């Protein structure tokens, strides 16, 4: 089957799984809308799948919290979550959503890892030194009142690249700079990223394919950084071993973002796919994004 | 001396204020007491993870009066990440053997569920660790607890300041929960055994990878609140190849050739700690759990199977936990 046909088949399965409220569940046969799969599915379908896309857009706008953030699932607390950055990526360039976007960006710029406070920076420097990281460099947490981690920081950086120029100010530039510094600081020895701990108690921790790929997408414009070069080499060298669709799909997107040829990776990914067997909706949607890599990179990284 | 009505009023007000301020500190932070009159632990000698483990485990479970007929059993292994050569995860052969044993004991449905704490790619951890192959071969379903449907749950204790947690529906719907830890030293909590293993029911989709909020609210406190809320009905601990040193990921394998079975998670963890050469009462979460979740005292634990032998050299731990080693 051709890549286009497999992608069409994935989109068909995604449409089947769309819930009546317009969102998607994390796992097939669940009835609870989760934001991460909803946003990837929305990006994968695109406005050309008019009916499904518009219902998803409505769902996304309806579940925005009063403070401008988004929850991680419908029914969640209203304080906000890491999914806010993904929602802003999905709503980029959508004129209808300008008001929601503005509130969302304002929340995102206020949200920061606990290390952004001088008190916690002092604690990490003096008493809590087993994890090696520079607490002056902070990004975004998974949820309020916790540390910065690699994946939410990467998504927030990607979202801020979609910030309309007229809204971008000093704070956005400062947060982008700090977030980028944080990613570069948290890289694992030898390249690549995991959740965000490169070294604990003097031992180097192993990187993960998906975390590395998401960080590399966020650092798309920093290909000359030694840490980025090393991480690209690590990713390139590790996609050949047996892996799983989620990690490979993110890897394809990241390598393509750094101008690597991913034709063979994407076609081998497509050949192994049986969309109906994949219960995890987010995996299915990210696969659809990887099978349409150029369009997906435009959506994710705000490149023209 | 005469006491006026005014004096009485002042004294009464002061007493009421004192009680209202001190009551939260005097009242225990738990609302349940799951301690048994006596707990039961069995130590099985297991030389490797190959096929004979099935029968051995089944016979071991028969030593307990388990009532699982017609019930949904959730097996909760410790499946964190995969690093070749590191004894990080509960061995998949032990999990399959447990599933087969509970089926033979009449369970209606046996499910394996885990929410890996470090890896977002659950499929990758399953395939690299050997779980995917083994679970498929035996027709055992797996639920990704990081992405399951979530239900808001009031906590059974208040060691943290969480008012509630969102927990996976699969966990809450299970009739019989079996914690299946890998026996490991842990750099933040001293050990990770059946109680700490329950961090894996906290969903990453809501709380992130790792579940950092639990660290900020206190690891000890979070363990106690989670275990007060989600009952552990049975423990099957994998100490065949355990881990010492900088666990849960980067420690060194250390063989104990033992599987620990228990009808009480505190008794299980206290026994595992002794097998590791630790003093369980020096491990804060085990010490505190013994007030309401189970028994840690050897006098309250009936032991079957192999004898409990402490190692000549206790397991290595990071410097902060040297004091838990028996001296």
C-alpha cells in the first residue's frame, strides 16, 4: 500500500474514533476526551477534512479554561496544563480563535518551572544537588508548581514560534531564550534527551528517542549548537534498532526538521502499520503527521 | 478564689482555640486501618525466570486463602524504562506466570496495567522489555495507566496536601490488585517495593513524566496517600535479580533468587527490606505504613517457604540512605 493510502486509512480510523463532543480519547474505546490526542488528530486531519476538523476546533475552543490555559483532559481541574502549548500550535493562523490564542499565550508566558523562583534556585544550588542541572535555566512544567521538563518546554518553544509578531514582546523573547538554554543544559552526556535528567548521583541517564525528537523539533533553528549536532547523531544512530511507531514517527519529524532525508524511515514505518491495531490515538495521529512530513513541519514549527 | 463568668468565658474560648489549632496535628492523617491480626509471607526460591516458575508460583499462591473466583485481577508490575543489562523491571515471565496462576485460581479477567514513570513511549518499553511478546503469547491484555480514563478520587489519607487524585478507571474497577515490584534500592526513597510501586497508577497524562508533583508533595507522603487510597490486596515481589546502589534505573543487579509473596504490602516490604540487609523501621514510609496499612513487625508475620536470611553484606545505597543498612 502506498504511503498516501496508509495515511488516508489512518485518517479514516481517526474519524471513526472521534467522540461526539469533537475530541478524541487517549485510548480506543474510551469516552473521555484527552487533549494531546485531540490536538494531534486535528493537525493530522487538517481543514480539508472539514466536518471532523471543525468539530475538533469547536471542542478545543469550548474546553479552554477561564485563565486562558487548556486542561489535559475534559473534566480536569481548571488551573491549566502542558497541553496549552499544543492547543496554541493547533490554533495557529486561525483567525476565528484569535481571542483564545491571546489568552492562551498570556497564560503560557506566565507559566514557568519552579526553578524560576529565586527560593527554589537557591535550594537546588545548596541542598538538592544530586541531579545535575543549572537552575538558572528554566522552561515549562507539565503542570503548575513543578519543575521544568524537556517535553513541555519543547512544546512551549514550538508554540511561541507561532506567536504573532505584534504580540511578541520582551517577555516572550526572554522565555524563549531561557527555555532554549534549559534544553541545551539538560542534554544527556553523549547527546539526546530523556524527560529532563541527564545525570543523577553522578550516573549518566539514557536518552529517549521521542523526548530527543521533540527537543530537536524545538531547536530546529539551532542546528549549529554542539549539543544539537550530537543529539542528531545519537538519534540517527538509534532509529535503526527495533523501536515503536510513536518514537519513530517523532524521530522522522525531527530529522526532517534538521534537513535529514527520512524517506526510508517513513516508508519502512508505513509498511509496518496496521492502523486498527494501534489503540493509542496520539500514536496514530503522530504517524499520520510523519507520513505527511513537509506539511506537518509547517504546522508544528511555524516555518513558512 | 472566685471565678467569675468572664474568667470562665475567657478560659473556655482559649480552650476551644487551643483544641481547634492542635486537633489537626493530633488526629492521625489516615482514615482507614487495613492491618491484619496476622500477616502471611512466603519466600520462594527461584533459580531463574524460565518455565518452571509457573508451577512454583501457583503452588506458592495456594498457600494463601485467596478468593479471586469471578474477580477482575489487576497485576501492577514495575515497568519503568528499558536499559539493556539493568534489572529495572519486574521480569515479564513472572508477570505471565502470575496471570496464569490467577486464571487457574478462577479469576474472571486478569489485566496487566502500568503507567511508566520515565518513558512516554509505552509501546517501546513493552516491546524492548519482552512484555509485548509474552503478553501476546498468553493472551493477556495490557492497559497503559498513563492514558486510561481518569476518575477523581478522594484520598484515604492526608499526608500530602492533595485534596484528591485523578486515577485510572481500570485500577478503580479492579476487584483484586496485585503489586508486583522489582526489588530495588532507590535514590530518593531508600527502597522501591510494593508500596512505592503504586506510583505507577498515577497517570502521566495528567501529572507528567516523571510524576514530579509527587516529589514536590513529598515522596514518603505521596506513597502513603496513594496506598491508603488504592488497596493492595496481594504482593508478588521480584527479588530473583534485584538492584542495589543508584536505583531505580542505574543501580547494579544483585541476585537474591527469591520471589516474595504476601497478603500484606507492609509485611512484604519489611521482609524484602530485611532480605536486602536493611532495617525496615529505618525506612520512613514502611515505618509509617505499619501504623495503618499492614504489619512490619516479624512477630506479626507468619512466614512460609524458604527461611529469611539477611545478606552478609547489605545492599549498597546512595549516601543519604546509609543509615537504613543493618549494622
